[in-house]
C-alpha cells in the first residue's frame, strides 16, 4: 500500500483552557493509503501525555520513515503492520492514523460502514458531552450559552483544576449549573488537584449533581487513587493515567472507568482491545478526543455503541474543519451509513 500525508490546520471557535494550558489552534496530519484502487483515510493530531511528546513534525517525519516498510503490505495485514509498529516503537498517533486508514479502506472494500461490520447498534449511542474550559464564572456562563445556542446539548463537561484553586473551581461549576439547570454535568480536572483537594471536591461535586469526575489526580499519582476512591461518592474515571490496554488491569480496583482516545491508544484496533479489557475488569468506558477533526471523531463514533459515556465534541468547536462525517441528533454523535468511516471532504475544503 502507498501512503501519503498532508498537514492541515484546525482553529477552535473558542480556545480551550484546561489545567495544563490553553489551545486555540493545532496542525493535524491527514493520512491517505492507496491499495487496489481504494483510498483509506486516517488522521493524527498532536498531543503530549507521558514522556514522549507527539508533535505534528514528529508524526509527519515518522510516517515518512515507516512508509518504505509498509509498501509491500496490504491493508488487510493489520496484524503484520502492528508487529512492525511495535518492534520499531512507533508513536501512538502515527499508529492510529495508519490503523484508522486501514479500517476505512476495509469498510470501503466491503461496501459497509464500520459500525455495521462490527454488528453494532446505533440506537445504543448515548449523547456526547460538550466542553466548557477553565474560565471565570462570567466566561463560563457565556461559553455555556454558546453551546446551548449551537446544538441540542444534553451533557456538559466542565474543566476544573484551575490554577487559582478549588474555590475558583466551585464558582465556575456553579456558574455553568446556573446557565444549564437541566443538563447533566461531568467534571474533568486533568490532574489539576492534589489528593486532599480531590477528596474535598468529589464530595462537594456529588452534592451538585455531577455524575463523575475524570482524572482528578495527575498522571504519576496512581498510587493515591485507591485512597481517593475509598472516600469519593462519585465514580472516578482516568484519562492521562490510562494510555493502552496494558494499563487497565492495575487500575481496575482503584477507578470506575477509563477514557479511551484514538491518539493515545494507537487506533481503532487498540481502542477495541481496551474496551474488551475494561469490560473484563468490570470498568466503564468513555470515548474522548483531543483537537480532532470530524474525521477522527467519526472514526471514534464507529465504536460509540460500546461506550457508557462520550466526549466527542472537538470538531464541533472548529471553524475550518475540512471534513464531514458523523452528524448530531438529539445531542448524539451518530456515524452515517456510508462505507468505511463515512468521511468526506467538506464543500469549503474542496
């Protein structure tokens, strides 16, 4: 198979602030594979979790380096491709882009959408959350209003872990609740709290009707999760602390669920593996995203019937998304019936 990669820039309508900083624009990589007259699409978006930053430049350079090793292979040889990637320690974003493109190719070859090839039920898809980043109370109110005007919002994910402390977090959460009294609220601290702060906030957030707390403690503090879970009235999910399926067994007794993202997992193959591992360990499953376009979130949406929670909203906050694919209905991100991923170039991008 032949591989081509092209960098494109996506700009957020509203910059997103989390405990680690603010993002307004990212340069992602569009990957296309060609084999037997069929073209498969994938995407890689840069992110930094753990000790190996995956920048746009690193992704593009790595793709160029591995292309000669994949030319003799078919998109049907995913196991062989995975062996090559594992042996060469290829970064997960690169693995994901090629893996997703091979799945897209396969669906197009079969003439079926991926969700249907896997025998999944679109009626089982739950509403996605949309994100309100760290802000002042007034700023949080404005951002909440923007979301409510933009779509039929059923769930809001509120980013906490403010550098101004948990009092600022409380004020922001209450501001969002004031503007959205009927919507479900989830909280993601992105590792912005210490253990005692997390215990205090989980107790307080439960009284505010929040459904769960994601990544309350920073990556590297996993040994403190047991103490938090023992005292938290809310379910605890992890994101940065859980990259692939190999991380799940040791987390099984100290958290309630995991957030799976295609970039950190390494694609749809590993994401499916993570789902089955999590279920075997008695954990719940969330599907999330980074600064991903419609292409990546449509890929994740193929697995959406298997998830308890969805946070696939990054493409909804873009002003220059070059793709169309999954669509929104009643707050849900629904894959379409086109073969493969069902992603096409948007009219403005062609």
